[in-house]
């Protein structure tokens, strides 16, 4: 995917020209916390933009507001916070998200509709606006081109590390840059997760072209990852192109291919970073399905295997349990025939024609000791394939997700819940 | 459901007249093990019978053989074993299952096609027939009317206890008995699980009536339970009616209502026993959905909530996390409107119209400390409802399912795998 023209650079979302950022510590989750939790990303030039959002029917207030803004306008600024998802918060949640946009728009001298707002954290508690609202002017005032990394820091929740990338390609003799940051790390499931990804570029791209490219790249990156099979209320991918490089890219040209490959590369890298940093995860597993009758069948099989609690538990235990994989293939509702199923684990034949192979089980066990491996399933019924990137399921994941008391306790102290 | 005519009795599957059983310890999982692992249940009189089987496209050899037998014959005997599922074992697995039937048929003087065979345990390893086959004559020779409990013992795997029930009703002035035993406890998911249930009765029932009744009762019992969302290759429910009570029951009569209620009661009890004994489970949760536009919508919502790793983890942590419940409702693909969703947890209003209620969070937390509680979700869009019985997800579940090495190690010693 990365072509020899592409090089990795520093700077994250503010690596492309004309993008500035800032982040503050507002104590959204807890007043005494000192970590960054409120960020602003802004293009000093007008943009074209594209976005994709959760398909969960329960959508956070911020998603509703961002969707309505991007439908009518191009997005030039993103306000993002961690510590509260502003989800299941009703009309008041929408008012809060709009108020954030209104205040920042005034500070930046742009229209409210040019701002997207992204929140992540606990569901069902009102936003502690008493700690956010007074800080918004300061947030806008401090925008600078060297604070891209702070955005990556401010949006993470249960992630163990910041996730960002920036690349430079050369088009028409000029450098064109792309930057991105994203966050995971629970509720990760195909069709978007509790994840954000913000991608910036200083290429100039017509909005319909940017929209199509964004959809395509999301389809083969964020929609191919699953950690726990739970789809969030807040997932958002936002792409802003501001043309500051002086280079315009158009479909059908060789430049488009280079640019489009770079977007795909950046999104896939971000998606894989999310999986690799999944909550309490110890394995990174690529589930490759081939030989399916249809694309839909290949997808059903890959997702059934990648979501099976029993399969994922066995990976956690370094158990190359091909029987559990075949059983998940069987209940996937795809068109499969047991006697045709082949399974390779970490490059070793584990199952042929639905039966065990001669591969010594010790060899299979040794192969799955690796932190990353591929499970290849050939249905031997056709030409369609699908790949999902996933993880094991660990006792620690469950333990980690047992309770969100801390959020509720703080909300009670804030007078936001009973 | 249980009517005042019904009383619980002892004896399990051999409580009804004319049923005998036996079980042996063959060391199927491990030669040195002393637990019962091979059972035979037999009706000394001809029967009518009905069965439902896994809908997994990967079906165990024993399921294939049992299905082909019950299609053409009424089943009079069931051979059941734990320790090996005889799944993903190909033609050799089918030959093995048929050979078991042939040997037992000869001992009992019945036809091979009158026998069903049910195996549960590890997937993908050949059956250790060298330890099973020589014991089959002894198994048949020791059949007795007081060994129903041994069948319940021999079929359990990761279950922590035997699951059986027997009831007596009075019809036409005569006692009519029903007995059942079942096993769980992992891979439990709607549309049948790694579970067996054998139900016997000494009522006389015409086969088409018994088949319809079995399907109906399975639909509202075993198809309503989920522990880990994994559907097994071996699920089997078998019902045998032998008429030994001298009472014939026919649909459309008051007796039928009494009998049918008893069958439903027995199956639901067995299904709930499976959930309550789920692998490393600490909570029994009833998810009741109402107010759905359609039955299919109600089912999607109930299953999404009951299968969500995040929701189940929160139950394990005694966290009354209604936000995660609403988020699972949202991704269920059912027709829902966030602003209409009400959620009650353990009888307390937790969410109204998609928003938090005034119920103090301390009260909600106290309510979910109970070992069993109900989550009631009203979609407020129609009249359809659906109920699923489920459990929490515990770190111990994952830990327990990390590896099945013991099986493979034994199979290697047996020369059945490399």
C-alpha cells in the first residue's frame, strides 16, 4: 500500500500546512484530573470535508449535531473531548453540543455549522459544562501549528497510548501532507466503533471526491476491525482537506492514485493501531477468509470467527483451537460446506476438508505463541474474500469493563445524577 | 405455567414407566478418569419421538446420524457420551456413530435406526473407540429403571451439577409422568447450544403432535437462552413418548393443555438450569423486551443486549449500566427510537425516554447485587415482546475457556492426533 513516494513525518494532524490545534485539561471525568481532555483542531483556510458516523440507532448528541453540520457545510474545526460521551442525554445534550460550537465559532470568526463536535466517554450522564464552557475561549486562543499531538492525547480514554501518524507524498513537484489521529479502544466492532479518527490534508480535493474516498477507505480499515463486537454510539471519522499545499488532486489521474493510496494507508494504520491497543488485549489476529461464494458470505464468516468469545478466549490461552474456529464458521449463516473448509493458523495447515491435519499440535501451539498471527480460512466454494483485524478476549478485558462507578460517583458530586 | 395438578417427583428420565437407563465410566476424555461418561437410555416399549438439532452448518457426526435415524424411525434408545463431541471428524466420525448404534441395537434386539447418538466435548478429535466399543454390551446389559440420574451425570461436561427433573400429572384418573435431563454449559446461544435435553414420557402421543409440541416448547425455552453467544455443533433435544401410562393425549382436549403445559414447564426448567449453571457465571439475568413493532425486532433487541460483552461485563461488576444497555439496543438493527426507550433494572426505572431517571444510582447498584434480576426494556413502539434468559460474563469464563490442551494431550497419547 505505501508507495515509495511516501514518507512518514512528525506532527500528526497539524503536519499538513494550515492546520492548528490546542488542547486543555478541564477535568471532565474528574475535576482533579490533570490529563488533557478537551481539544480543538482548526484549518486556517476553508476546507472540503467528509465524515462517516456510527450506524448505531442510538446516536450521541454530538454525532447528531456534527452530522447536521456536515450535511450543509464543510467542516473547518473539530471540538473533541474525552471523559463524557454526551450520549443518551436528549435535547439537553444537543443544546450543549450546539453551545460549544457557537462559542468556538464566535472565537474563530467562522460559522457554527462549520464545526464538528466529538465526545467520548461514559454514556448517559450530562456533560459537566460548568467545567468545559468557561475554557472554550482559552482553547481557541491557544491554537498553534505544533500542537497536533495534544489532540491525540486529549481524545484517548481507555487507550494506553496516543495514536497518530503523518505522511508526506510528492505531487506535481510539491509536498502534500496527510495527518491523522484516532482513539479506540473498547466497543470496537465492524461498522464503526467507539472511535474517532480525524484526518487532515493540505491537498485540495473536491467534496464529492473526498466523500467517496473517505467511504472507501473507512470500509477497508475501520469497518474491518473488531475487539469486543460492541458498536458504539459515538463513532466518527472526519476528513478535512484545505488545499494549503497548492496541489489539487482529481480522480482519474496518477496523482489521485498516489493520494488515494496515502489516505487508505493512513486510515488502515490508524485502524490497526486501535486493534493493537484494544482494551487488555494480548494478541493481534488477522482473520482472512477466502474462497467464499459471495462477499457477504466471506464477511459473515470472518466476523463470526472474529467475534466468537470461545475462539477469542482460546487465542488468549495460546490454544490453536481450529475446532472452535470451524464451529464459528458453521454458525455464521454463510453458505459453507463443512467438508470443504480449510484453516491455516499462523501459516500452518490446521484443518483440511473440515478435518484435522498431520501438523503436530506442538507446532501449532508454538506458532500461536506469537503476539500477532493470521488465521486463514478457505471455504473452497468461490472467489470472494474478506479480512477482519481482531484480538483475543482476556479475563482482564472483562475485569476492566466490570464497572464505570467512577463516572457515576463524579456525576453525583457534580449534581448531574441522583 | 405449572398447574396445580402437577407435582415434582424423583427419578429423572426413568421416572416415567417403561424407561430404563445405564451409564459407565469409560475414560473417554482421559483413561484414568472415573466419572460416568457413557450413557444409554431405552424405552422397553415402542415410542413416538421428536427431535430438534443444532442449526450450525457444521454438524457433528452424531447429529447427522441421529437426524437420519429420526427422519425414518421413532427413537427408542439414546446413546450419549461426554468427553468428545465427535464433531469435525468426517466420514470416520459417522462410521463410529453408526457402529455404536449397530452394536447397541444388536444387544437390545431393536433396529439400528431406532437409536439416536449424542456426543459432547472437544471438537475435532477422533472418538477413542478403543475405550468405548468394548463397553457397549455391558452398557446395554446393565439397563435398569432406577438409573435415570446416571444419564444426567454422564452427559455433563463443564457443568457443575447434574440437571434433571421429573413431574407427574393426572390425566383420565391415571398418573402420567415426564422426566428430563440436560447439560450445558458453554457455547450457549439462541437456536440451540452445546446442550442436550432428553425428555421421556409415558403418555401416548401421536408423532406429528409430539413434533409440533417439541418445536413449540424448544422455541420458548432452549432457544431463549444465551450464555456466550456461541452456537454449538452438537445441540440436540430428543423427546420419547411410550404410552406406558395407558393414557393417550390428543390436541384440542383439556388433557392436551395439561400435558402440553407440563412439557413446556419441564423444558423451560431445564433451559433455566443450563443458564444458571453457565460456565463461571455469577448472575442470572432475564432480559424482557416489550413494546416492539414486530416480534423479530423484539428478538433482535433482547439478543443484542443479552450478548453484549460490555453489558455482560457490567453485570459481573454489579454496575447497573443502563447506558450500555441502550447502546446495545441501538446497534441491534431493530426498529427503535432512542427517545422512546425505557429501561427498568431489577424493577427500578433506570432510563425513561432514552434519558436517565431520578432513581438514585445507589438504589440501582443495590438492586443489581442480587444474584438474579430482570432487565425490562420497553421500546414503546408496538405490542411485540421477547424474553431471553442470560448471564453475566466473568473474567473466570474467559480464563476457563483459554485452552483445551488436556484433550489434545490425551488424543496424542491415544495416537488420535499428531
